[in-house]
């Protein structure tokens, strides 16, 4: 049965196709007093309500004068993990340096230990409330990374958990294999990378457990040369490529991302004019993660300068236990405006059309005839509530493929 949605104060969506950059990132199509029809889980028609006559037997759903925007897309999460980092958080608030936290057994390696001990079912059970929180905040498509498994066996369990999570939500979960941290023993780096490229990545590709590979490129993680080795192998396996780069130091990861034609390069807190210039001439999406700045007190990624420089910008939560315990995609929008200098219109595009491009799903992130009926109904008549609201949830309803997500 087709459905007709009426009573829409504003229907707001990015236009065009593919990623939006520069001034076009702020260009939105706004239809006032709107309506649309959904058939076979897709938008069949949209326009002014006065132009619509419901057909016989169509289900008519009145949204009560509220605004509608495309479903949000979270292009960067680490939603699968075991254990917690509450002791780390407490220690940081008392001024303990991260190096000291690591020496005490905390930090990311504590998450790796806890995650490696957990089975697929436990990891799924732990992650499901996080996914549901993201959906309740407007996310209809969510990228989920591995990266806390470290060994091939544990990484594959994380990817299996991501697959299992898809049974419990209508949201699209896009799995990414993350090569996150090197061995503590420097002498083991070469053997570890051999395992990653000859065992882990081929097995993940063979079993269809990942669509992309991501590498953390940093002084404390993997070098540019090591990253290139891994990502070139990923390409040969038919997988997309992404990078964590410039979080603490600009060591060439962003430039490598552009050179390789990566889907996205994420973080960019340490990026400067050279990195912005490199991104402006490529097709790689720059994904900013304001939750990290809020939680760790890092310098913010230069969202305003990136957009002004002609770079397509996306925004994600970076949901993870250590640096961004942010389980609201809507709040990431609000923080991108306040922390990264985006306008509300730019933030909406960053969280929809550009976020879709950042995960290789250009067909998502817009509302138009033929698109999947992924949309959110806001808790008021003005779409700008989405990035204005702090604390509460501006999202009243999340609809995925024409079905309302409950709970």
C-alpha cells in the first residue's frame, strides 16, 4: 500500500547530485506546506500539498505541521566495543596525562583487551542500544568500524557483530575494517602488517564483512608508507579506502587520501592551509568530528576554512568509548555549527548528502523522486531546530524505507 504524507510545514533537502562543496553546500531546496507519496519504500512524488490528491486506498499520514528533512547519515562510528573507559575519563579530569593512563593499563589498549575477550553475541548486545540511540536521533544509515580487535580473529568477530546488528534495526549499517593501532613492540610491526594484508583483509573481503578499509595515520599509529601499503591492498581486494588523519599531527595522511582517491579523510583537527588546498582539488570528503573536540578539548577541525576553501565537508559522531562518547547524530549537527563553524544549512548537507558520499553511498542523503524514503520528522515547524537544539532531541520520528522506526 502506498502512503501519502501531508501536514509538512517545510520539506528541506540538499539538491543536486554527489557531494556539495563551497557555496553549494549551503544550498537547500525548501518546499513549504509540502506533501509526498511513498511507493515501494521510495519517494514517488513530492511537492506542495495543494497539488496532491490521495488515491483510493492510500494511507494518509498527517505530520501535524512539522518539518521534514532527509534521514541523517553517520559516516564515522566505532559503535562496537566491550568494557568502558570511565576510569580514563575520571583520571583525565584530575589532570593525569594520557601516557600515564596507558602505563596504568588504561587507554585504547584496555578497550582492545575487553573487546578481544567478548564473543559476537555479547558485542552485538552491547552495541544495540548505541545503534538505537543513533537512530532515535535521526540516523538512518550508520557506518560502523571494527578496530578494537587487533588480532585477525577478534577483528572478524567485530565485523560479524556489525552484520548481526543489522537483524535488529531497519537502519543501514555500513561495515568498515579499521586498522587502528600497531603492536606495542616496535619489532612486531612488519609481521602485524603482513597479517593484516595477507590474512585479515582478504578474509573480510571474501566473507563480505566490510565495504571499506580505514587506517589510523598518525605519529603514534601508522606511518604514511604503512598506510599506503594497506590501502593499496584494500583497493586490489575491491574495497573502498578511508583514513583517520591529522588528528594530532599533519604527517601527510590527508595528502595520501587525496592521492589515493579515498572516500573520506576523517578528523583533521591538525589540518592547515596545505591540507585544505590538497583536499580542494580532489574528490575526497573531509569528515569533521566535533564530539572529539568537546570530549578531549582538542583544537577543532577547521570546518569553516574547509568549506570556504571548496572542500566538501561531512560530519559524524565518532561514537567511541575513549574520545567521543556521543550517541546522537542530531547533536553532532549542533556541535558542528558551534565548534566547527558550519551554518545550519551547511551542517544539514554535511550530515546527509556529503555524509553519504563519505561512505560511498551517493544515492542516499536526499529527498527526491526515486530516492529511498529515509526521512526524519522534527519536533516543530522549522528545520533549523535540528542544529539549534541542545540537550533535548529535536527528532520526533525516524522513518527508514517508508517505515517508522519504533523504540
